[in-house]
C-alpha cells in the first residue's frame, strides 16, 4: 500500500488509503463471472422478432395422465453454435400448465410442471452435446441444426390425472420455453437484468379447448 501526503505550509502528514473490502471484491468478481455468459448469449442472438418457437402444441392423453406435448425450433443456429464453441453452455427451460377457465372467476390451475435440457460443445471431439430429461447419455452431432431437429422435435410434460377433467368445461393449456446460459442462476437474471419468461429469448403458446 502506498501512502499519500497531505498538509499545508511546512506541516505534512502521511495518510493511507483504506483497504479494499474483500467481501465486496468477491461479490464483484462473482457478478462479472455471471454477467459475461449472458452478454455472450444475447449478442449472439440474431436480430429477429423470435429466436425460438413452439411447434405442434397439444394437450394429449398419455395413459391416465394429461400431458402437454410440443416441439421446440431454434432460429439463428449458426450464431448459437459460435456461442457454444466459445465455451458458453445453453440451457433450454420449458414449463407447462393446465387450468380450468371460469367465465366469472379466476382460472383454477389443475397441474403444472417443468423440464430442462442443455447444449454444450465438446472441443475434444468437435461435437455438440445435447442433454435431454430422463436420458443418461447425451446426444452428439457435429451439425447443431441436425442435432436440435432430432432432440427437440418432441417433448412431453405430464400435468394432471386425466380424470381431473370434467365434460363440458373449458380449459387452457399454456406452454413456455426459454433459452438461458448454463451456470447462471435464475435469481441473477431476474434481479440484475430484469429477465423473465416474458423477456429475453423466450416464447409462450396457449391452447384453449373444451372437453
């Protein structure tokens, strides 16, 4: 630490700058370590109205369970591939809910659930690795577009027992999907960047139906 000199006339005194707060320094380092992946992802996204889209959204009976079924398509694959090659893994987060629509009352949620998948780049094999829910082994391909077309073609999220539906009632299925960097907690994006499911690279689809 280098002292400074202060005083007037012939009188002078030495003063030392205060020591840096190690806790504050650690927090700032943590902040920027989380911010960098978000910047890399957002700058890689193409300047289009929609980065991801939901395909073939439906409410389907699977055994005795009502499930949301859908696919996810990604635009700007080349830009995303470059981001992955730079070491930023990307997470796909999806959630779905089914609710009973009431004309004069608030809707009543019958069930909701979520799933997550991830994409990373393996620099050793020069392949993209796609992790899907319920699978121990990652899908791999050197072609990211082909990998996503196969892996994200169809998702299924169980929501509620089929017997929960009543004949003659109106229901709403809502499916949401969002892209975000891996290793960045949701609280960070919400607190510092004000990202939510409605902001950033996300998409929502609703399906109203009568049983």
